[in-house]
């Protein structure tokens, strides 16, 4: 994997925060901290896009003819099958 050098500007307060994270032993340098933030943002955005797609799929499916108890029974069955209930 290649790398690209970037120059960023942060406030004094942000710089102190980054230094505190490094001093706490969570990161070894500024770059490692920034890369961790980017990875976390990428994961967050991937989850958000998946959720957004699921909501759109629900909206596109229209109004259900099922009752709430029928839907809950299906959800519980799915959770049991997945071992989450």
C-alpha cells in the first residue's frame, strides 16, 4: 500500500488533544492517530450507507398488509435463527 504525505493544520487545542492521546500510549505519533480517525470514519460511513439502503428498501417495498404481531413473530423467528434471541 502506497502512502501520500499530507500537511494539515489544527488548532492548539486539537494539537494538545492529539499529544494527549499519544502520551496515553494509544498511538505512537500524529499520523497513526489521524489514520485511526479516518478508518473509524470510513467504518461509520459504511454502516450509515447500509442503514440508508435498508431504509430505502423498506420505503420502496410499500405498505405491508401484515399486522404488527405478524411482523414481530417474523422478526423473533429471524433472531432465533441467527442465535440472537
